[in-house]
C-alpha cells in the first residue's frame, strides 16, 4: 500500500516535471539466456540519469506499469506499446533500444563476442524520436560499454550541462562482467533465496561493486538482521544512486543496535541532501536517545513543519518535552497527537502523566524508548517536487 501511495504521489508530480523512463533493451541475439543484458543496460542508464540529478522512474514503477497494462516484462514492445507504457507513467521521455551479440572481432578469439547496442530516445510530448545512438565492444567490457552509452543518453537530455565524456567515464569504476550478470539475475529472480544467493555472489566477485551491497543491506534490514544490514549498507558508495537511501536504512540499523551517535550521523548525512520529514523524525529519535534534548526538539519540529498531520511527530515532540519536564508543552503535543489519532492509547497514557506532572522515574522501562521511528523513504517524490518547484 505504501509503495502504491508513493508511486501515486510520484506520478502526480511527474505529470508536470520532466521524467525519463528507461526500458529494458530488447534481445536480438539468438540466445534467450542473454536477456539479462537488456535489463543491465536499462539499470545502468537509469542510474546514470539519477546520479546526474535527472528524474527517472525506477524498475519497480516500470514493473507496476507492465502489470497494470497486462504486458509481459522482457517482451519486445511495439512502437505503440512503448508510447503506451510511457504515457501510463506520465514520462516525458523514453529511452529504449536493442542489442545483439556478434562473433568476436578478428584477433580477439578469446573474447566472448562483440556486443552491439542500438538506442533511441522518444519525446512523448510531441511523439518525436531523437537521433539514434549506440555502442560496440567486447561483451566482457559490458560495464564500460554501458557507461559510454549512458553518457550519450545524458548528452541528449542535458546537452548544456553534461560532463565531459572523459571526466564522466573516470568517475565510473570498472565492474567485472560476472559480477554484473549475477547482480542483474538477482534483480530478475523471483525466489527470495535465489535473489540473496546471486546478490551475495555478485558482491564477492567484485568487492567494489556497490549495487548488490545495497540490495543485501535491504534484505537484511527486512529480516531484522540489523548488524548484517549495517555491514552491507556501509559499503554502498557515495556515487551510487541509492547512497542516501542506504544511509537512511543504515541509520535505522545503527539505531536498532543502540549505536545512537552513528545513527545520528547517518540521518544528518541524508537530511543535508534530502530533508524529508521522516529523516528529521528519525534524527530526532537518535538525538533523544543520546540525551540531546535541544537537538531532538529541533529535529522533531522540522518533521512537524513538513507534515503537521502526522500524529507520530506530535507524539515524539511531546515525549521529548515530557522527558525534559516541560509538562505544559508535552500536554499540548500529546493532545495534538490524539486529535489526529484518538485511538492512540500510548498517547492517552502519556497525556495523563503530563497532566499529573509526573516525569520519568529512574530505571522505569515504561518511560524509556517511546520514540516512534519512520521506516518509509520517499526520495523520488521529493526529487520530483523539487524539480517542479524549479520550473
């Protein structure tokens, strides 16, 4: 349900902002076993667009659109279907194309073959195709080929601000082909145990490859294995488009382990770039656990400034006031929480204590650890909103 709401907000704003959809590239080779390459190309181009500050719909959004339109993921789409799926997601541009594997070039008999990628970009506002672009190179150099192709896509989308190709390529670390294949096959796998196995294999094959570390961190987080989650998420590189999301869940994982100073630092890192309400809320919780009342109150107030309708933000602020002996302000906040959720028994209990001016008792577990965390992270919707405000 949360994913649906996030996508709905994303699409409502995307209807106004410039948004790019990257489709998996169609497999024109003779082997269906190479379908993963088309997904890999799409993932790399998508990540490149996001890393340069462009708004690009992610894989989950694309799969949801396929489901709603009764389209089979991985199937080659007609021109009309490409337009239809793009319009269903309110995209303004669609990047798509195909690839084929040719025999290795002369003198390179040890190569796995020559990969030829052809790409196009369609402007859905006037249903016009941009100029074709593509890449040709050895299959084992797939990661490097995709980087060059991504730069060409950027050159069409942001011609005035695209970085020099040489500089852009230097920022992209080389990745082993087998690591990329394992990662993409992990994304495509439907069985959780198979996904975990493939992501782990990918991370082990190339220890500098960031993407599988993010996926493994999220898997560990969902399983409440906070120590392993923190280990994997800490390996996500700053250049990875998932870096800030990784920092958010790293902060949550550190918090759950009682590592509050580390959690506070992680949430501050995210808040500096993506000042989401949930980030400030969690930052306040970490500061509260660390005994920084002033910082916690300031952070909870920032969360409330962004969404005064959320009862949890009011509760957390009231709880911090209560712990500090500021009972009048605590009463006001707990009442605000109950006005938004009258069935909140915990807020009712805390309001009673504040009205009686009864503060926390030493070594009383009932008065400790009441902060409420937020576990949703909607960076995409925030980016969309910022893009629209800048228009």
